[in-house]
């Protein structure tokens, strides 16, 4: 892993993507330790965390986590998610943060040296390429060890550095959990994040 103390570095964390990958690998993220891990290895100037939340009067299980992140060193970016019922009658939430991540990374590019993207979404390949043309190194954190792999080949090839999440996870694992069987890749609903406890 190539981290440099003289590089101004930003983290761009796709919360739903990181949650899916970590649960697939069987661990929960300790966000306090994650921040400490990167601060000890580079000149971390900002850590963005992106989450789509349901805007209702009902209690959201995401709220304790997003509140904690906002008060403990993360720049929280949220937007309202759309709630719908799938064909089997289950309540689902849809909220895409790709545009928000792209805007923030492009706006940050003139002021940073290194962008670390926590997402394996191949749609980010063009964003990474654009930021690289502005002189910014881009590392991508995702996993090939998930089933199916969470990282798109195009994105992995475009990145200056690919970091396998499973290999650095021990630095910010909160507790071990049982890997969940996957019946196809799908974004977590707000209900599925309920057991992702707030860091102590």
C-alpha cells in the first residue's frame, strides 16, 4: 500500500457499498479506527461518508450511525432515499449517491494529491480518469473476495492503486460477524443497517 504523509488526501466512502462488502466479508467497520488508520498513514484532510436515508417521521436505524459520523470527524453527505415495495411485498429503499460522490471528488481535485474511493462500482471509472488527469492519485478500496466480487474490472484497472478491503479490514474491524449468504448483489435497505452498531 502506497500512502504518503506529504500528500493531501481525502476519503470518499460510499456507505451502502462499504456496508455490503464488509457484511459479505464477515466484519463490521469501526469508523473511529478507520479514521485513525488513515490519519496515521497520510495527511488526511477530509473523510466524506455518503448515505441515502428515508425522510419520514419514523425512526431510522441509520440515524445513530450518521449522527455519530457527523460529530466525530466525518463530513456526512446524505440525501432522501425513495421508498418502494418490491414484487414480493417487501419494503425497499433506493437512493443513489454516485452523482454526489462525483461532484465532491471533482471539486476537491484541485486541492488534494490523493483520493481514496471506497466503492467498487465500475460506473466510477470515468470519474477516476478525470480526477487523474488533474494530477490526483486515486486508490480504490473494495473486494475481489466477495461472492460475487464487489469491484468492477474497469475501475480496478483505472485506479492507481487497488486496496483489497479484506487485507486492511483488521485495522478497523469492530467485531467479527458471520458472513451472510448472498442471493444476488443488492444494496442494503435502511432496515438492514440497523445491526451496524455505532462505534463505542
